[in-house]
C-alpha cells in the first residue's frame, strides 16, 4: 500500500510537470504560429507589391537605353534630381558624331565655373553616367527657403534644386515642386522603392523562414510533450489502479488476520482446558497412591472390597450416569461458549470490516 501510494504521488508529480510543460509549449507554439502567419503575410504583401512595382518599372523601361536606367540616387533626393534633369533623363546616350537625339559624351571644361558660395553640388547624393557630368556639375542643392535669394547669383547653365523638387534656373526660370511633379522623379522613386522593397522582402522572407522553422520545432516539441502528457495520465491511472488493488489486498489480509486471531484464541482456551484436566488427573493419582499406601490387610481389604464393590458398582453406575449427564452438559456449555466466542469474533470482524468499508466509501467519494 505504501509503495503504491509513493508510485501514485510520483505519477501525480510527473503528470503535473508534463501538463505544465505541454501548456507552456502550446502557448509558445500558438505564438510561433501567429508570428509565422504574420511574417508570411508580410512577405506575401511585400512580394506582391514588389512584383507589381517591378512590372511597372519594366513596362516604363521599354527597349530604349535611356540614361535614367543608369542613374542611382539616394532615397529622398529623387525629386531634386527629377527637377534638375526632368525628361532629359529619358534620352539615351548616343555615340560621338552621330545624328541621333540623346546625350553625347563631352570632355570636362578646362576651367569649371563654381556654384555660388555655400551651395553644395547635387552630385554628392546621386550617381550618374559620365555623359551627365557637365550637367550635374552645375546643379546645386539648397534648402527651399534659400533658393530664391541665390538664383540671381547663378552663372550660365547653372541651376538650383531643393530636396522637395523646386527648381531655380540661371536664366530666371522658376518651377515649384507642387506645380508639375517630374515623371523622372516619380520613376526614380519607384526604382528606389523597388530596391527597398527587395531588401524588405529578403528580410521578411528570412523572418518567415525563421518563424516557420521555429514553428516546426515548437510543433514537434508540442507533439512530443502531448504524447508525454498522455503517457503521464496513463501512468497516473495505472498508479491509481495499483493503489485500489493494494487497498483491496490490505482489506483481505486484515480480514484473514482477524480470523486467524479468533482461531488462535480458541486454541488457547482448549490448551488451558486440557492443562486443567491434566492437573486434576495428577491430583487424583497422588490421592490414589496415598490411599494404596494406607491400605489394611489384604484379605480383610478384599472382604471390604467385595463389600464395597457392590456399593461402588451401584455408585459407579450412578456416577457414570451423572458424569455422562455432566459431560454432556459440559460439552454443550463449552460448545456454546466456543460458539459465543466465535460469534463475538465474527461480530468484531464485521464491525471492523464495516469501519473499513465506511473509510473506503469516504475515500472513494
């Protein structure tokens, strides 16, 4: 019973630990599944946006070798470059001496004219082909509020742009960014956006793959812990059955012990009775020996014996009759005493079984 109780306690502890681990793994698996779904959804959205933007960029690229496709600009400066070059960026680069329209590669000026003092060239934020070197060297980048004050300081061919897309040209022309957004600027923004989307898509794809791997690992762990939890529950049920079986065996053993105690008590009473009878017989034997030692002359004794024999025979008959009656009553009394003791033992046994059954019913409830 004690061993079964210890096994039941161990099974309960194992079940509690397995249930806690399974609940924790289930929460982690649900969180990982949500993260995986979120990452995959983000990757799908980015992939769709990138695919749509890529088709748009490819459609606008066409078959012409426009220099716009070779220009690279930092994010945020697309409007400034679009204002500086506008639709000139759509022209292709042509060979030297040709008649086709487009950009021709020219050597740099022997002495380049400088931009107004304090004005930085836009070339610090863009990368353009060599054919645009002359044009870009004369484009300055200024804050929107400084453009009008610096326009009259521009030399021939020079122009100023703001990061918002405003234009101030050397010949007095001004163009606000809000009036006519440059198609080239929009295309540059699309290209930069596509590049950023590709980077974001790579990161989102990596996160989605990592989340998928983590979710797979946690799913496998959840399956293993669920199996362990099921095995712990089966072990707990087996331990409870073992406790119940041990309790039944204990009850049977206690009942057998009570029966053996009753039998032992009966045997002890029988031994005591036989001891009393043996003591009485010894006493009678001693008395007989004393009587024999004190007998008179044999002939006289024989005569007296003969006289007494008749009396003794009559008395013996009476004694035998009375002894038979006495023995019968004694046997019946002893039988009733033994039966009473057995009944008392049975009553005690059933009372103890009743108490044990009551305790067992309480435990079962």
